């Protein structure tokens, strides 16, 4: 992102996205600094024999190739399909954080090597510094003399890209054609500044090793150039807003106030179907409503359970059976709707709030169970052809349950994000449905503190069989891996502290021993 101010906007400052490439969009470049990059390369060459430098170099190359994703399938596919949890990354480029961590360390080692050359002279490296300085000086001069040629070349690249997407994304193609000149000037300007800073950095390094410049002055110059470089590029994606605007942005919407005023005692979900683009609405959900401690049916997650995504792909977010089944009690719209079972409870300007009177509780007893393939379950929900209170589809062909009578009930006695405790009175072998995502690696169910079997219900949610009588039932999210990691970290952290204490004790003992020997 950058701020454009020119003829296209009649002099007004407008934020524009100048990224073009394979990814749908990129807000901010993963920019570590051109000086950091080349100083790190110098360290790789000059200190290659050091194991630590070899490790950081190999790690960076590995992460870079892995970040290519589908463009280099031999490595990416191996990790994606066979290494646990790797497929949970949102995008392959996230692995570049390893490069971002390694290169500044390598750059620091490169600076240390340059500083050491004055005392430990190495003619080969000093000659290399001289040649690097000459190369960057020549490139700097070329970027000045051929600035318009470089700009035109980049403009042609942008126009070629715009042409390649003119049929699939005509609006973006038009935008890139309009901004091509601006983007070309930005590229040639960045190239000119980058080559200038590299000339000063490596020219200053060569001057230092030949006693023409002090180490302090060179380091101060390097720090100033690096800060200028990082601030100049990274600031392009930053957005600054006055604090009052931010405060108003998180002012509780009137539909949330109206819903809270109804004083519901049981958990519920809402679904904002407004099409006006406001925060929390259908096309700009942004998990906004969670700021007001209200559970949202739709929400946003970069990583979501496959089963829930299948519901969105096959059924779609607007479906009465799904809303009833998953405790969606309130629907917010910007115009009147005609869904069945909807009771209007609030209206103001373009905001309408409806109570879904058919909404089922978060946890409820079901009359019977059946078995279907996953896609058939989704299609049954899509066609609204079954009643989730009367029937639940499970992943066990042989499961048989009794229909609960009028005395059966389930009542929530404690509700938390990671657990829900219920008092359940079963009249026979009854099936209890829990409208939360089925994740057997984390969720567990306990009946009277005894672990019981967790069933996959209605394709993507949970259920349990409750024996006859009154019971304390708890659904608890307690992944084994979390507790293993928790105690491993605790043990390792304790060991690190003990080692540090031991090292300090040894050091103090050695200092005392030396004083006694003197």
C-alpha cells in the first residue's frame, strides 16, 4: 500500500495497493532492508566456515524455497502432506519469518567482520569490499542516467500484467493501467535510493578499513541509513487514525444493545446479514461483534475447520435448518425479511433485528439418530429436509438410542469457551447434541466425571449418548498436545533458570578463587 496524490485524484491523497502478482493481495511488503540484505550476504561469504553462519544460511535458503509453495511442489508438497500441522499455515510465505529473523543476525555478523578487518587485515576481503563499492556506484550512476528507461520498463511490466487479467479481473486491470506511471516512478525512485545507500554503506566500509573513516562514524552512518530505509518502505502500509475515530469505531452498535436488553440467560449466536459494509456486517464481519462479548455464527478465521468450510461451500451461510441447529437466535438485516419463524424485535433506520423462534439451544436432546454420508448430510441441511431436533446423523451405523419423553431435559449450569457443564435427565439411552465444531483431538465428553465416547453429529458437530437417569455432563476442550507442551516448556524453562544460576555461581566462585590466588 502507498498514498497516491496526483492527477487521477485531483490532488487528493488516496491509499492505493500497488502489488501485482500471484497472491490475491499484499498490504505490506516483507521488507527487512536492502542494507541488511547485502550485509548478510557479505557475512555468508566472509564467515562461511563458521557453523552458526552455515546454519542461518541453510535455514534461510530452505525457508525461501519452501515459501514458493505451489511454484516448487517437490519441497512444499512434502511438508504440506506429510509434516503435522504444516498445512495449518495460512499462506506459504509465512515461513519467510525464518529469513526475517536470520538475515539481521547475519548482517550484524557481517558488520563485525568488516570492523575486524582493520586489525586482522584480509586483502581478499578488502578487495571484495572495494569491488562491491565500485559495482554499487556504477549501478547508482546508471539508475540516475537511465531513470526514465527503467521507469518505462516497469510501466510496461505493469501494463502487461493488467492485460493478463483484463478478462478475469477487469476492475483491477483498469486500476493498474491508471497507476502504471505512478508505480514505475516508485520503482525507479526506490532503485535509485537503494543503490545510493549501498554505495555509501560499502564505500564507507572500504574507507574505514583503509583508515579514512572512523568505526564510530561508519556505524552511525549505517544506523541512520537503515532506519531511513526501513521507515521509508514499512511506513507505506501503516495507517494512522485519530484516537476519537478509533473510540467511536468500537462503540456498541444499536442492534447489539437491543439484543442485550432482552437479557437472554442461555448462550446464543447472532448473524449479521446487513449488506452496507459496516463493521460486523456480512461482507465486513472482521469478528467485530466479539468485541461486545456476543458470539457470531459467521465470524472470520484464517484457519477454519474443514467441516465448517464444507457447510459454507455446500449449504451456504443462509439456511434455516442450519441456523436452528446451531443456536442462531438473532438475525440482523438492513431490510425486512420473510424467513419462517422470525419475530421482529427491533427496528431503527436501516437496522432490523429478528428473533429466530425456532432456534434450538446450544445443547439439546434429539429424538433419534441415523446414518448418512457426509455430502448427503450437507444436502439434507441445504434442502431443509430434516428437523435437527427430531433427528441427528452420526458416524456410527450401529448406534441405536431411545426417544426422550417429556420429563427429559438438559440444562446448562456452567458455560465457558473451553468447557460446558450440564445437568441432563435422560429417560433411557438418549442422544445429546452439542452445536460446536467436532474436534476429537481437543474436545472430550465426561459423564459423571467419567470419559465417554464423543460422536460426530450432523457432519461437523458433536454428540454423546447419555444413559438413563440424571447426570452431570461436561464437554471440555482439553487437547493432550497442549498439556504435553505446557509441561515440556515448564521443565525446559526451569532447566534454563537452573543452568543460569549454576553458571553465575561458577563465575562467582572462579572470581573469588582468582582473588585468593593473588
